[in-house]
C-alpha cells in the first residue's frame, strides 16, 4: 500500500502516520520502540523518521497509570501509608500550576530556567542552558501546538441613554432592560444605571458574548457597531436614543465573576440581571456567573503546555530528588516533550526578596499537552492522585520517604487558587492576601490548617474509612510515635465530623464494620447462591453478574489492612475461579445450542434422548439431589478437562498444580455430599467413577474413625479405665458379647473390599461416562446384571450431557471443517 505523507495537514498527524506505516513494514521493531532510555524513557532512533525520534513507550500521559496492588488501589494500603507518615515520611506534592498556549511556552521555560541562568533537562536527558538554546527547544515543539486564541467570553459595555425619549408611564428598570435586550438579543447580562446631570442615564454592565444560537460577539468596536445597528432596527431603537460601546473583553468564569463583583462593589448593590433580579453582593455575583452562566460560555483557551510543580520537604537530598523527578516525568509523560529544572535554595540565582531561594527543594516542569502520536493529556482528580502515587513510588526507590496523601485523610482545608490571592511578601514562604473576603478566608483556613471535611457522600465514606484506620493504629501502638500521631489525626477527623454533623464519621468503626460485613455477605451470595438461576442465565445476565462480583471485590479491597491482604487475595481468587467456571459452563451451553441448531441430525432425536435421561434421573433420585450433585460434578469435570488440556499442550505445565489441587478439592466435596448428606445420585455416579468412589470410601472411613474416637473420649470422661472400655462398649450396644467381634469383622471386610477395588482401578481419573456410550465397569459381569433403569439413571446425569459431550462436539466440528476444506481444495 502506498503512503502519502502530504495528505496530512498537521505535522504531528504526518509523523504519527509515518511511524505506524514503518512499524507495519517491519522497519521499526518493537524492541526499538521499547528500548529503555534515561529517566525510564524510550525513543525511536532518529535515522528513519527525519528527526521524529521522541515517540515513547507505554501509555501516554493522558492515561491513568494503574499502580501495583490491585484494581482500585494506589499500590499501598491506608494502614501502610499512615504508619509511614506517622514515622516521618513526607507527603508527595505534585501540583498543576497553570496551562498555557504555544505563545506562552517560551515565557514558562524562561521562568523555569531563571531567565536562562539554570540548565533545564529535556525528555531525552539533554541539558539545555541559555536563552538561545531555550528558543531552539521551543521551536522543536511548534508542530505540537494548536496556537488557539482564547475565546472572548465576556464583554464590559457602556450605554448612554437620552432621558427625554424615555416613557414616564413605564417602570424605568423595565425600559432599561428592554433597551439592552434589543441590542444584545438573547444574551445574558447584568447592569447598573447611574443618572447624569442632564437627566440622561449611563448604563454599565457585563454581557455574555455568546448567545444561545452560538453567535459570539468580539467585544470590540466592530461588535459595538453590530449591536448598535441591531438596536436601531428595533421598535425600541426608533423610540429611545441609545449609544452602545464596549470597553474590554475577557476569557473564563473567573474573569467574568471578577468584573461582576467589581460592578456590584461600585454600584452599592444596585445591580440587576436580564430578568430584573437584584444582585446584591459578591456571593450572588459569583453564583450567577459560575452556576448559571458557565454552561452558556462554551469557553475555550489555548492549552498547548502545562506547568507542573513537584515539591519535597526542606533537607531532602537534592540529587536523589532530581533523579526521582526525572523517573517520574519519564514514565508518566512518555511520548510527550518536556523540560524540567530543580530549584535548590543553595544554587538558586534568584534572590529571596524576589521569590527565590525557597527553603524547600522543588522542581518545575513544562510539558506539552499533545504527544508525538497525537494523544492529549486529560487532567482529573483521579489523574492527579495517580501522579502523586507514582512520584512517591519513584522517591522511595531513591531512598526518600514519601507517601501519597489525600486531604480527606487529615480533614485538611481545601486549597486556594492563584486567582484567589495576590502575593504581598516573598521572603521565606510567600505571604498572600485574598482578592476578596471569601478568598481571603479560604487562604487563612489553608495556611492555619483548620479542620475541614468534604461534604459529598463519597468523600464522607472515604473519611470514615480513614478514621477507622487511624483508630486501629491508635489501639495497636498506644505509647509509640505512630500511636500518638494516629491519635491526633483520629481526633482531628472526629472533631471536624462533629462540627459538620457528619454521623457516618463519628460512628466510623461501626459503619466500616457493618459495610464490610454487608459486602462479604453479598459476595458470599454471589459465590454460593444463584445456583438455579445460573442454569437459566443469558449472556447479558452473566456479564452483569460478573461486574457485580468485581465491584464488591473492589469495594472490600479499599478497606483492607496489610494483615488482611493474604486472606482477601485467597477469597478473591476463589471468587474469580467460580466466575470462570460459570463462564465456561455458559460457553459450553451456547456451543451445544449452536451445534443442535446447525446439525439436523441432533435436533430431534438427541435432544429427546437427553431430556429422557434427565427425567429418569429426577424421577429416581429427586430433582434436588440431581441438581446438587450436578453442580459439584460440573466443577470436577472442569478440572479434569484442564488437566487433559495441559497434557495435550493447550495449557502451560505451570498450571498443573493448581488444577490438581482444585480437582482434589472438588472430588472431596462430592464425596462429602454423598456421605454427609446421603445424596443417592452422587453415590450412583461414584459407581462408575473410581476416583470418586475411593474418595467416598475414604470419607466414610474418616467418619467411622471420628465416631469411634468420640465414643472412646466419652468413655474416658465417664471414668472408665481403657482396659475395660471394650467391655462397656459391648454391653452398650445390645448386651451381646459377640457384638464387638461382629463390628471388627465388618471393618475387616470393608478394608478387604477397599483394597480389592484399588487393585482393580486402571484409570484413577476416569470421569462420568458419555451419554451415548455404555457404562464402563471393571467387572463386565456386574455391568450385565445391573437393571436397565439404573443404567438410564447414570446416563441422565446433566454433566454427562453438557460438559464431557463438548469433546464429542469438537470432534464433529473438526471433521466437518476437514471435509469442507477438502471440498474446496478439489
């Protein structure tokens, strides 16, 4: 197939297509693609891609990295993380400082490099120093930029109105709103009117530049001319003289909210919106823009690069921290371009008064939002959590004690944004003041570490679990450093819960216990129940069942301690094994139905024969006995066929031990069902299954020995000497002196029969007979003496109908495919 790079307009699309094309041709091997590089990075050689050479291995930065330790986990349990934090580990800090368009990439690089005085390191491990080198580095990123201009979301307007043309019979506010609606159409706005000395009015306000149909004004002189013309063409424009002007525009909710708050502050609260509602304070102004207008903005802003900050505690080893940051960026943002620099207070060229020489070491990274293959980074709270988890993991690999933290685990106050504060002092830790009263209160709460709890139901449940873990650490280590720290955090969470009246955290231990018990009970219901429903389960029903099991497992796993991990893994493995068995049963059933549908020879006679066999078994042994036995026998056959597939080479030899263990377990279950519950159908199947028969006899012997041991202990407790115990046992049966001899003779006969059966066994793993085969016995004469009804009962076993018959179906399908292939070749 020919390849035309010129068919792609964008550079990154052309490079990606070239890469895929050469990989398809075999010119680039997978080993080249995954070759490890510095910082955990891999890249393709430059020789074949005209300088492309930066595409990365693994997932791009926009994919949520799955940490080790199971689904839904962060790799380390709460107990492990909390214990490490109590011993002095530092929290992982990875913050997204800002986004920027391609035009701001150079300025952000300059900030990171302290104006070119510090060397930055790129994704290839190259050191870049100086302004000119940074300019060249930014030029290499040009093909990854959209260079999209920020949308103009809000406009600040002024309208001059001639008072003489206003009607005295209509309310003044209603007339002003009608004038504004005539010019702005269906756009949302707020306004404040001030009367002039000549009796006219000056109306100032903020308008949303996009209307409901998608038309967006530009908020400049040209837009003012459009609005003026639309107003003049209306009926209101012919009656009232008004002049429209724009005095600025801006992007984003924060910009619009700030302008509306300024209007409220300068108008003594006499601000109304397009419906006539009074906007009396800054809170109402913010709610109007953020809750009502946000969805109408369709705001967009160039996001070609993002600015990340990774911080560590003062005194952290600088070289180890730099290596951890390098590994973190290389693994998380594989395929993306980036530069980073570590700001060490010992070597920072920026003075403290100007914001430099921070007491803690930190790193700045500028990362392209689009990778070389076109994938974009998608940011979310879950992604930020994954970034912190990975950074903590890389730091621990370098000998730095660092852990993932969550503000819900410590009842920490929410963070403030950079637009909510402005700096007022740079020495040491930068001091700020809020841009509004609400913002300043939020800033003070964060800096003073006031207790605060998130109020969503999910966050309350998470905080309850964290409180329970802190409580467990408190009880286990009363006098140690860990216990003291845990007590402090537990009390802090509970105090915050009382202040917020969150009962689920106040009663954290009881809540978590009840929740875990409910989850385990639900899991037990999934694993042990639904037996009858499983036979009628369709493919969509089974998939829903499987998802519910996984959801319960994930929920239980989140509340586990390290000491409970092994037990949970065992339970989870057993649960998934049951799901796999049921999936296999469903596939067997579907395959049988498909075969019956496509093979006319099996549609009538075979199906009638199967139903007759099952009806005969149910009539003889009862439906309940047949169903219980079949559930166990299906699992027995599953493990036997697995061992056969291992012997045939279809499955790896490493699975042998697992399948042998599972087979022994299920055969023992079947034997217990026959002995303990007296299931007659299971005993009947055992007559044609030597392995099952031997297990039944062993269970019977163990039960006899247990009864004799219990009788002996009872005699000993009654004060009888061991030598006289036999005499008392004789009299307790029927008073006959020969009763013990009779029991001993019966046991001897039983042992002889068991030994003779073991000698006669030829195949210890022989399963139930196929439905259309004669019953095989080691003694042919005994087979001939069996009643016909008894033979029919054995043949009516559903496992014989569904599971073993799969081999016969597969053989028939293979033969049919061979015949079809021969016909085509002829």
